C-alpha cells in the first residue's frame, strides 16, 4: 500500500485561530508530523495559507478533519509525495 510522505495544501482560514495555533492543530494529528505554514494573502476576514506537511505516513482524512475543525477550508492539494509498495 502506498503511503503519503508530504503534502502541500492551499487553505483558507479565518484570522482566528492564528497561523501558529492552526499549524499546531494540524501537527497534533499524528506523531512526528512536521508542518510549515506560509501566509500568502490576508483580507478583512480571512487568510490564505500554503501548508506543507511532512511525516512517515500522513493520514489525509485526519488532516482534512483537523483543518475543518480549526475553521479552515481546504481549497486544493497543490503537491503530494507518495511512496508505493510499502
């Protein structure tokens, strides 16, 4: 079965939680998850983020749920790294 090692996601989120707390919420989904966030755009009510997540075996469904629970919206999966035959 193939495992996901890295994701780059385009996220729209409200100003709260701030980008640090939002990133922590995503990182807490799995042991060893590394999250890097870049704020790409800010308007009156929202922020657009580029979220890079790396780990040994990422659980996309759990990550998507954490994003939604933190008030975010997943706009697109911009990059993915998958290893097969594991």
